[in-house]
C-alpha cells in the first residue's frame, strides 16, 4: 500500500509527460486526454485559488474587520468594489451584458493610467540614462578606454573600448528605425534602416540562443525525470 | 539531622536545572548587547516606508544573534509590521519596512515607526531588549523624483491633442509600410479560398499590458476584413477580462460591416488561465481545425514557439507580433510575417487609418524625436562631466 502511495503520483506525471509528447507524432486520443486533464485541473485550481487567495483575504476578511472596527466607510469602499466585480456575471444574459462594460472600463482605465509612471521610469528614463552612463557612473562614450586600448592593444581593452559606443549607436539607430510617420526617403531614416536591422537581428540572435538553451535544459530535466529519477524510485520502492 | 541533610540534597538536585539554565543564558548576559540603530524616512513617499540601519557593536562571539522589530505606533496600540532576525557578522545592515497596517489609509499620512532591538538566540527568541526608538515619518502628495514622468506625459498629451486635431480636420498623415500588415489581406483571402477558419490569439497578457491593448485594437480592423468574406474567426483567450473585451470588439466590427449575423459569442472563448494548459489547448485546436491563417498578436512568453510551430505544421499563414524581446526571435524563425516591437503599436493605425490612432502614432514619433535629441545632448554633456540630463531629467 505504501509503495502505491509513493509511486502513484510520479507514475501519473510520467504518463502525462509521455502523453503530451505524443503530440510530436500527431494529434491523438492520448494527447487529447492529457490536454483536457491539464486544462480542467488548471481551471479548477484557478477557481479555488481566486477564492482562497483573492476573494477571502482581499474582500471578505477586510470587510469583516472594518465592520467590527466600526470603520464603515472603508467597509463600503470594499463592498462597492466587490459589487462592481460581480457585474462581470451580467454577461450570462444578453439583456444585462452591457453592465459588464463598467468593470471592464474601470479595469482597463485604471491600468492604462497606473502604468504610465512605471513605464516612463523603467522603459524611458532608466533606459536612456543607461545609454548615457553605465551603472558605475562613467560615460558610455569614454575616451579613456580608447586611450587604454591604444596604449595596450589587447582584445580585452578593445572590447571594453567599443562596448559603450556600440550600445549608444545601436540605441540611436533602432530608435530611428521605429519612426513610422516619417517617409522612407528621409535621409536619416534611409541610411539608418539597414544598420538598425543588423543590430536588431544580432540582438534577437543572442536572445534566441539564450532562450533555446533554457528550453533544452527544461527538456533534459524532464527526460532525467522519466529515464532516471522515476526508474530509481521504482527500484528503491519495489526492490527494497 | 540526616533527614535535614537528605532533604537539602533532594532540593538542591531538584533546583539545579534552574541554575544551570540561568548559567546557559548568562552566556549572553555577560555582555551588554549594543548596536547603532538609525531610522531613515523614505523621502517623497506617502509616509509608509522607513529604512532601518543596524550596526552591531558587539563582537560575533559576544552576541551572535539579534532580533529587530518594526512597529507602527499609534496613540493606543503598537502593531508589529515586520521583524528581522540578524546574525552578527560585524557588518552594518539596512532593512526596508512598510508601516502599512490593518487600518488601511487611502491617502498619504504621517505614521510613527517604533523600532525595538533585542539580543536573540538561534531560534530567533527575544532575550534582552536594548533599543527602543521612534520616528515620525513625513508624507508628500507629489513625488518630485518622478517629475520627469509628469513632464513627459504632459508633453505627450499636448502632442497627441495637436495631431488628433489636425487629423480630424482632414490632414493626411503618412505611415510607412509595415510588411506584415500588408499580408493581412492575402492571409484572410487564402483562408477564405481554402474554406478554413482564421484564428486570432491576443496573447496571454492581461489588460494591464500595453501589447494586449494594442492587440485588441488590431482585432477590430482584422475582423472587419474577415466579415467581408464571411470566414469564421475564432479568438481563444487566456484572460476572462480580455475575452469580454474581445467579444465586444468582434461584435462591433461585424456590426460596422453590416454583418451582425456572423457574430457568435462562442467563437471568442475562454480556455484556461494556466500558461501551458492554454498553449496545449490552442495547439490541439490548430491541429484539429487546421486554420488557414493564424494571427499571434499581443503579449507572448514561453508558449510563443509552441503556437508558431503548430500553426506552421498545419500550413497556416502566420502573422505574429509582440513586444516581448525574448519571443520576437521565435516568431521571426517560425512565422511568415513578424511585427517587431513597436510595429505592433502602430499596426492598428496602419490598418484602420482612424484619425485618432494615426494622430497618436504621429505624436509618438515626435516624442521619440524629442527623446533622441535629449539623449544626444545628454551624451555630449556627459563627455564633459556635466550630468544635468542624467541627474534631473532622465533619472534612474
């Protein structure tokens, strides 16, 4: 009995992994079963998660606490939020489905506004700052590094010297590439297009290789589980 | 006498553990725990954040562990908000704590931070309290460090206003060719000729992500093109809110083309919130329904290649686009056409030619031009050790 309880879930995991991999051959019944189990479990899990991690701690518990503390304004504030959220359910009938636009409008409007400052700070201000200065505070276009290279022409000094200028030129060219309302005949746009594409593709190539290696690592991990960890578990449980 | 001596010995044996424990605790009591504790108010915040600098003044062999507690002190109570177990390595440490408490305040207000420090043991128990410090926090309604964001938004709003007004008065703005979008007509046409459905996946992002909103903007003109040919359009979703918006967008687009009869709310459907369950389900749908064209536009993560490869496998024309830098290479490798980064944001203007969106695209370009000029000035000034731009305008 103990052996079954130890082996049951790892064996299910192995079977489901193999079932998912059968998709590489063709769409088949085994894959469909695994797909529907995966989807059904994830939907069920997300409902339970929303109830235990959102509805109860973020709505039910604070409302109860505010009411017991006599803080009725804050309690009403939370209850109103809950009621607006409930309007999503109005989509179930055609007559009332227009009501669901209120929570949608509030959600989209809130996030559109809420994201302005973080997006500006992280994607504009910080990025441009990092194109002028490196994290240590020295300029990216640093003449001293070129001086060091000419005094001691090693590969390391060369990389150090061109690293900053490459980033600066790359950022400028790519920014110009993403002008949409200027004509392609515009001199600056015309001469920067091809070098910008080369820089973009170099960047994407690097990202591709890096991510691909991460995926291979995940694949090795799964194969290791199926061909090494699971047989070991069977041996140690049934053999011992 | 013997009895008295016997009783004395028994009592001595019984109470000896008390003394032995005391002796063990005296290990810590031999040295007075000492530390330099400084409370620093986080500037420009709503009065909730404090930093605590803690420098142990005992050697590690004198007092090995400390316990630091941060309280939100009120008139009638003290509410513990965070506690830090510290191992004495002779180094100065800095902790961050928030004084947000159960009586949540929606507006900025001053709070009182109370710091208590104790000598402790390995288990993290309190032994001797040796520090008790309080500090009142300052609050502000405006964070001056984010002034650049405010100015940037104001400039952008002015530009948007000017260009939308111009576009509405009939000025035609140029938008350069985006190859992926020119292929939309042929993709829709091909699916229609083959009698196969079209799939539009708006990514796995939520409405808080700009790429998702851009994707929902593109969905409208694509649906209008699809409506002309009465080709079935299917939109699987990972987020219920995105699904609701997508349903409305598709319905309105069909109505705008005079074909409300083509709309079926079941064609814009929710699958699951779990990333790879969603990827598996969409791949299964691709395999079973063999779409003629697949649009993958929005926010994508690790599932991007699963979608692109499966759609490629069933022979669909794929037009993909995302702003996730790590996923664009996969789309470039596996899809027929790819919208790179910002092309996704310009796409809805390009397809719809709506003056509102075209005007916004023009304003974006002008803001970018201004930022390039600012960057250029910043780089030149920085070479001469002048840091006005980096210190005051483009802060980290």
